[in-house]
């Protein structure tokens, strides 16, 4: 094999809320008496990616404690509610935060389990490098995939977040592999393409929502296409 290991981001790559983030957000807000469509939420959700980027630029960690996580997500929900012309002071933010930290509201994308099983059977070492709260480890148990990952580097546990190169280097060290032996798969170029590529990994952008059609480099829209990229 050209590569020995495949490392993955989690949110937006392997796992999503079920129903999807826009659908669950819309359901929660509508149930609270503020009708909104999933399509409108989808448009407003650019605030999520922007929030990740801003936190990284400001070197502001957001997954490393429950207090930091809550402050970050409440600020995101404020922005989204504002973009939707909805109130922010009637408990909506707290309702959203509770729902999106409830592990029962998460599921694997349908293409994930078959691909992980195939890669493991083919002899690849599998790992996770994710900006996620510490409860991700329990979520992976809930989803019956934790044991598929030989290496799990979760920012909420380690205290460092992407795009800090140390988080990828920690995964390389634990996996005992060189960067040029690793494929890294994720959905945000700023975190999942440029930093691992700078270390020598081969990045694959998974663009499930087709937001990066002009991406230069390996890009897939379905994880089922990943084995073909590895074989190629």
C-alpha cells in the first residue's frame, strides 16, 4: 500500500446530527414558536464555520472545557438567530445548546461504517484527529465505532486544537507512522487540508455539502469514493 494510515476529522466528516444540523435546528426553533425552514438555517449556518475560523485566528480554544464550549456555541447560536431575525433572549440558545450536546442526537453518515470496515480489512491503521469536546470518545462508543480507531486525538481531551500542528504530530507519534504515510480526511480546508499537508500528509477534502467545488486537490463528496482515491 502507498499509505499505512488514514486519519479522519469527525464532525461533518464521519458524524452529523440526526436529523441534520439545519433540520434539527429548525425543528427546535419552530417548536419554540418561531417557525423557520431548514433551508434558511442552512444559509445561516455559515456562522459555524466562520466561528471556527475566528477562534483559530484568535488562538482561542473552545473545546477544552465545558465552560469554553458553552460560551463558544452560545455565541454561534446568537449569530445564527440574529441572521434569522429570531430572538436570542427567550431561552432559545439554551435549548439549542442542550440539544446539540445530547449524544442521542448524533449518528454516523450512512457511508461511514462500510468504508471504515473496508479500510480496516485492507490493513490501514485508522485514527481520529478532531476538534471536539471530550464527550466525543463516549459518542464513538455509542455509535459502535470507537474500537475501529487505533489512534484517537480529541482536542477536548488533549488541550490543543486544529490547526495547531501539534495535534496532528501527536497522532503521528501515537500511530508510529511518518506524515507521508498518512491520508487525512476532513471537511474544512483551513483545518483539514492545509495544516496536514504542511506536515507532509496527503489531504482529502470531503465536501458533503458541495461548498468547495473549486478546490484544488483531492476532493470527494461521498466517503465511499475514498478507497478509490487510496488505490489511485
